[in-house]
C-alpha cells in the first residue's frame, strides 16, 4: 500500500463515508466497537489518519474509549469543521477499578472534555459513561452557552467516588458565570446527583433553572449519589432545585441508585418544605428505603401520569397524604419485600384513591395468593385496595394460582358503581398475564370466558417450559396474530 500514490489513497478514502453510511446505517451498530468507521480506517496508519481527518463528514460521530490513549483523536472535534449535530460518546471498555486506572480515566476524560469545550454548541448529543464520578466533566460547562442542537446530555458513572466533605471547591462557587438560555431541543438530561447539585451551586438562585428553557417533554435522570444531612448536597436542596428545573406536568423524572449518607427518621404528616413537584412521570429505580421516606416527607409530590417503583424496598410508614395526584398508571417492578409482602400491601393500600386506571406488577415474589386474598378484603367504609384500578397486567409472577386470581376478579366484578354521576366502575375491565406464570385448567378457561365485563390475555410459560396462550373473549384469528407480534 505504501507504493500507491497519495492521490489514490485520497480518492479511495473519500468514497468511504458515502459507501459506509449508505450500506450500513449507524444505528445498526454498537457504536462502541473499535472496528466502526472511521476509527477503524484512521487507526491503520498515520497516512490514512491524515487523509481521513480532512473529510469533515467522517467526524459527525466522535467516540472515545478512555481505556486507550485518546491523544491521536483529540482534534477530531475540529475535523468536522462547522458541521452541526455532532454526536459525542466517551466511555470505557475497561473492567479495572483499581487506583491506577481511576487516575488514568480521570486524566483522559479531562483531556477529552477540554478538547470538546470549543465545539459543544455544535453537538446533538454528548455522553460520558465512565467508571468513576470523579472522571466526569463539571456539569455547568455544558450550560455556559446556547445549545439549540443538543438533544441529549448524559453524564453517568458506575461508582460515585466523590468525597464532598473533603473537597471545599465542591461546596462554594468562586463566581457565578453567565449561562445560555436556548436548550429547547434537549429531550434527555442525565446527571449524577452530585452533578445536578454542582450545576445548581453556580446558579444565582433556584429560579435560574427556568432560564434554560428546556424542551417541554424533557426526561431528567438523576443517579448515583448519597445525599448529606446538612450543607448544599441535601435532599431538601435537591427537591428545591428540582421544583424549578422541572416544567410542571410535562417533564418526566427518573431517580436511580440514590441513598442517604445518614440515618433518617421522620414521622411528620406535612412536608418539611413548601416545594411542590409535578412531574408527568416519576420513576424510582434501586433507591433506598430511607431516600424514599425523605423524598416524600420533604415536599409535595403530584404525579400526573405514571409512577414506577423498580427494585426498591417500599417503606411501610409512607402516608396516604404523600400521594396526592390522580395518576393513571402504577408500575411495581421487582419490589424488594418481606415474606408477608408488607411493602406491596402498603403501597397498594395508600394508593387506594390516588391511582385510577392501570396497574402493572412485574417480577414481584410477594405477588402471591396471600396478597390476592388481601386485595379482596373489604376495607372500611366498603372500599377495597386499588379499587379504582380496572386494568391489571401481571408479568413474570409465577407465585400465584389462577383460582385465587379468579376469586379476586369475581369480587371486583360484583362491586356496584360508586358514583352514578361520574360512573366510577370498579370492575376489572382488562386482565393481562404474561411471561413466567401458571398454566390454566379447562375449568379456569371456562370461568374466564364467562366474564363478559373483562377482556383477558393470558400468554405465559410455566416452570416446566409449557406455554399457555388464552384469550377471552375469543378474538378473531387475525387479531390473535397481530397481538402475538406486539
């Protein structure tokens, strides 16, 4: 190849962008693969790197693996010239979590962030997905100018190794810079808890969050942090800033791997602050019981559309007054519970009037016959747990029997309408059972077919690998085929 004229090298390489993008859409690939164009070509030899760096169209997506030395590609942001909607990914393929790697990851990530800063305004997406939180760039640098093209900003890590108390620079802002105001394309913002509050530290006031003018359907993800009992990095401050960052009724909030660094005890029935959150959708994933307690005790939370609790232990001292909005979808997924299902029972009990519409229960070991029998128990005055829920989806819950589920449906379908003016019907209108689950007997199928008020879809596989597919009422063959494809 060294004997070929440079002009021929240039001719061949200049054809690659159109050929590659035409025959291999970028979305079809794992963009973290080192064999992905143009990095596979640029890594062959210095000559090819020099040539391909002169083709701006090759550098609309820039990927760094900080497990490797980034120096050869630090100028890649400039190689795209003035092209907009650049996609940036900084990740690590290393599984090393030792001290030497931690230092290396931080240094390399810092070098990449420095090279990126002059080009941030041209980016469509920026993702730093690293091992340590200390390797993530300061969050506020991405908000110092207008970013009308930016659709996603993700700063995530596996381990939160920041020691706030040992770093005074993390608790005071030397100066408060001027921030941009055009972020109307930003649909996904994912920050660690520290990064979110560190950004807030540089704002003139909590209300300054409103100047960013985030997209009205933005999803905000906050993860990997243990809140302090006092100072800036507290749950109280977190909720204060959230109340200004979230647009009421339209933004969605996802909270993951959050905890408290102290023992929390609170029995008050009133919120500790006057803050009010109105997220459209609220998701908890692997947050601690103490965090949930503190979160709901600190502010008024009005969930507008859906609430999801995944892989959490639900506190049994949450109060009904903490759940004030009439959301129409409750998802309980992989709930960590005791043998009595105390957490599941508590959340279903206190959500008696809060949730109306749909309930989905996924992979919850405590969803069993005992809990189903409890759901049939009449509560004073003549109410039942989740009685306003009329669509129930049970997924990957093999620990109940169909006959007990039948009894639950029977009790619910026999309930009278509560309010004839608003037609509050307490019958089970939809019942879906999917994934791992029990098989139906002939008697079960006959009984479900007799429930004229309830649509049933039962597609399960039991412990022996036997698949069950049953519908009531029996649909046409075409609709069954369509349903199976969904």
